[in-house]
């Protein structure tokens, strides 16, 4: 069980997190990477790194043969799977051990048993853990499933036995929909997991997601490290996690924890794992959901309140070390919140964002587990999560406030992220009052979420920051030092500068001198700033004799300027064009136009639904694009006849690449 070099079969922030654990114990790390990740931080920071294949996960991070080959080539003695990818693949764990390497995780048999939702629930029942009523039998015939569905009654869920993350799951509220729900869940389960088996389970509306962290060694000792709440979810994907789970009755909390330990002991579990429950606050009941046989994304909140380094103990247990503490030694200190930072746009149906990160300025004083840095390229091949912000405070209310404050100081440019949305979730009164639940995101924003509109003062100050960044310093320009004649303004006084906010037809005007500047917005609103200055990303001055200071980061985008400015509703991003930018834009108008369907982001063409000569209506789906594991239906911008097609199923296309050209004139 001895090893000195660990291959990390993963990427991004979790690879860097495991690298830190290795360094803490004096172990060397090996990074495996795809061609798309060649310049990623986790590759540069590893002691050894080796490319294992193409950008597609099947060619690299899911390629067992390539990973094992890399382990032998680099002399690694152990493999850590991280989370996602192959982390809960029993065949991978068995292959690692068969290759003479140490798998840093549970036994393959435990992974397989908990990987089958049907087998896992049977094990939970045997260990005395409550489970939801339902059908988990081996008879998978339509007749038997429909018979059991009628006996169960609505509402109920059809769930894939080998599933996870909401795939292969259907909610049935009308028994007439049961046959179609079963058929579609089976088909999705077969496609996603290679296993069409499903089971039926009573649906618990308004339930919360509560989970218990367990840790077991090779001597049979299993402890719990407390609980977490992960009820803020979108399509069964967690958004914000916290520990401990708030507002649980003490006796029920202890019962949940004890039940998790019993289950782990019953299956001979080693390493870190998580037992997940559905908690019904109305009836103060809980039910086993599943067991994740790996390190969780949200493990940092448990580390924060316990002081236990879970990655370190995974490594120690893999070296056959006994747990160095007892259950009675554990203390739970304060409250911790984790915010997932993803490259997506929640205001546009969570559209994935891709590109190069031109600004990455996280707040100081809080933990940040990140897979990216300034200059990192965010592509479409992998999950959209970039980083995790973790805040630890004495109590939940303080943790919420400090999480919001940290988001307010976090500036990201070049790639859109979900920070403003996460801030809105944290500040929602239902979250503070614990009225949220796993299916309640739509209740928080019944009309959909839109990002806050910056106030007039912030818009004016953003233009001011750009002006100070671009304007020549006093004494550096001949226009400031020459005699009385000039074209732009009266003698000895600088002229006005004009900046167009993206989407505005009329400019914002900035006029004045180094001692006092006036900003006039397109609507005529006027702001006078005395002693304006921009230095070290800090914009300062006086408004009506009152000093102000705002954080301001400026970056040049492809065809405009971006100003990232701290504002009352958090960090706000403003785009501005200069007069030169507008001239260049007119000179280089894009080819094509409203009659051409273009890729909104880089991605892979999954399906092409039209052929040349087809007649389509505006809004018809022409192409299905996959980006960051999400499918995007791209629709016809106008009605017309398909004139040209520039892609085929399986193609990888760049952002803004033309896909289909229509001839709108042939529709009468």
C-alpha cells in the first residue's frame, strides 16, 4: 500500500485540490491532460504531466487504457479519480488494482453496489435506513412497471438505476403519462449509462437535500463528519451548499448521521463517501436517496467546520493508515457556505459561456478552489464549473452576508459567469428563511431571473474609469501644453470625449480637466466628480464633496472595452466603444446577416435536421449543438428555403461559425 507518486485522473479545480493534498504529505503528483487542457493551471503545477488524448472526454479523461498507461509511464503508484469522469466507475477501480496500483477510494465492489440505485436502496433497507416507498424489482416489463405505478399512485418518479444528475428521471403527476415516462426514462438511461433498468419512487414535493459525510479506514472504522444541505439546485445540479444542514431537529440529525455510518459499515466502506437523503420538513422524516462513493464537489464546507482535510485522509487511508481520531474527538465549528462559479448565463436559460478569461480577480480572505486563472481558455468540451467560493463564519446569517460580500469583490472578464445569479440566491428571503427546496428554484424567481440593472451613478463612473484609463496624463500631451489655438475646445482646456455603451445609440460624454470632470449620460443625467483618479484598480474622487472609492478593472475585448466596477448590486460589467471602435466596426461588418444561422459558441454538432432545399419557418430547429455537456437547439432566424449547409453531424465548430444559410425571399 506504499506509494510516493499519485496520478490524478481528473482535471480543473479538483486536480489542483488533490495536488495540494499530495504536497502536504510529501507526495509527487502526476497530471494527465487532454490536448484542450495543455495550458491549464493544473498541468503547470503538477510534478509530472502527460497528455493522454484528444479534447473529447472519451479520448482522454474517460480512457481507462490511456490513464493506466500514463501511470506506468510516469512511475505512479496510486490513482486518485477526483469526482466526475471515472470516479464512480467500478470497472476503472478494479482495473487500477489489477494493474498493481492503489486506487484512492473505496473497494470496487462497494462502488458497484452503490452505483446501482436498486442495489443501493436494498442495502440501505437492510441497514435500517429509511427509503421512499416504490418499486425496485428485477421484473422490468412494461406490465409490471405500470402495475406498480398504479399501486404507488401519483406523483411518483421514474428513475434510472444506474443514473445520476437527473438523467433518466421523469416526474409523473398523471397516470395517463406513465407509459411515455417509463419509455423515455429507459431510453435516456440506456443512452447515458448503457443500462435501461429503472425503478419507481414516491415523489416528495418540497423536500430538502441533506447529506452526511462519512470516512472509513481499512480497519473497519467508519465515522461521520457531520451533515450538509444542498437544496438549492437546478435540474438536480447543486448550486449552493452549506454545512451543517440548518434547522434539523437534533434527534433526527443524529439519526441521519448514525444511519449513514451503519450503511457504510454494512458495505465495508473505506475512504470518503457521502450518504444523501431527501428530508421532508413538514413531517420531519428523511429517506435514503443514494450514496456517492467518491469525494464530493462540496467537501470544502465539511473541511471548514471540522478542520479535517478530507483529501489528506483519503491519501492516508489509501496508505493503510488508521483514522487518527475518534467520533468523540470531532467538533463542528460555525457555518460554511460554498458557491459554485460556472461559465454560464442564467438569464439566458443557463447558456454556456466560452472564451478566454481576460480578468480573474477573486476576493482575498476567503477560500477559493479554482481550476482557472487569467488567460485560461474555457472551451465547450467539459463541465461549466470553473471554481468554488467557500466562506466560513460563526453562524449561518454571517456566512450568507460574507458570501455576498465576497461575490461583490469578485471580478471576472472575458467569459460570463453566474456570480450575480448566485448572489441573488443568497440574498433571497426564502433562502434566509429556509423555505427553499430541491425543486423550488422556479418559485424563487417565478418570472425568471434577470441581472440587476446598474444604477445611473455606476454607469457614469464606469465611463469615467474608461476615460481616465485612456486619457493622456497631464503634461504628457502636446494639447495640454501648446498655445491657445486648438480644434476641440477653448484655449488651455481639454475637449470632450465620447464613449458608446454597448446597445446605446447615443454616447456618454466626459468633459473637464484633471481637477474636475463631468459625465453626461445619453439621457442627459449629469454627474460631476472632483479630484478623479484611477490607480491600482481603484477609482476615487468626490461627488458633492463626499469621497467615494470603487474597485475598477479595465480590459480590452476584441472590439470594445470592458469596465468591471463594484456597484451597489455587486460587481457590474460595462462594455464601451470608442469612436475608433465604431469606425472599425462599420468598416468590417460581418459577412452574412439575418439569413445565416451561426453557432452562438464553440461546440460539437450533434444533429443536423435540414437539407438543402428544405422549407423552414422562423423558430424551427435546424441544428442541435452540444457545449459543456448541454444540448442547444439552434433555430431558424427567418423563414425561408435552406440554401447552403456549412456543417455536418460530428463537426466541431467555432463560435460565430456559419452553420446554415437560408434564402428568405422564396417564402411568399
